[in-house]
C-alpha cells in the first residue's frame, strides 16, 4: 500500500474505526516504513494533547438553539424524503390501448420518414404511336384542315 492510504488507515485506527484485517496490514507496513511510524506517533501525541484540554462551557441557550435548528431541518428533510419516496412508489400506469396507439404512431412515423428520404429511380416509359383499334390504322396525331 502507498503511505497516503496507510496514513488514512492510521487515522482510522486511532479513532477505533479500522477493521481487524486492515489493522494487520497497517502493522506490517509500520514495521517497514519509518515515515508512517512517525505519523502514528504524531497522531497519538496530538490526540493526547487534545484530551488534556478542558471542554469549553457551552451556554444552555446555544445548545437549545442548535438543537432546535437541527430538529427543524430534520423535519423538513423528512417531508422531502417522504415526497420523493411517494413519487418513486407510484407507478406510471398507461392503459394498453393508449400504449398500442403510441407504438403504432411511432412505427408509422418511422416508416414514412424512411420512405420519404429515399427517392425512387426515374422510370422512363417510351411513347408508342396511337392506334385506332376500330379502324386498324395508326391515327394521325396532326391532321391538316
């Protein structure tokens, strides 16, 4: 492990938040790394120095105000989470005929758009001379008067 990761584990160990299997890895690393041993020593010394200081006196009114804000915020968050939970719990229900109509409309639009985008090739049809079926002779398209 890198020393940065190990120092995070050391901090967790000092706070009694490191699991047993990670402690074994940490102690194995400490046996070989002088820098991390120094970090552990400084962290323990800092914790002992903080423990030597007396706790400050907090006025009861400040404590009540902080707790009131915390409770008020908790209630507003609880209402928001309830709303979100309610929205997620409702399922979108669409009747089957409506869903079929939407699917049919999508298919129709897709087919029409594909057919409109493709241009058919130009087909030329040769013109044949007109024939008078009853007379048996070709009709003269231009007749002189």
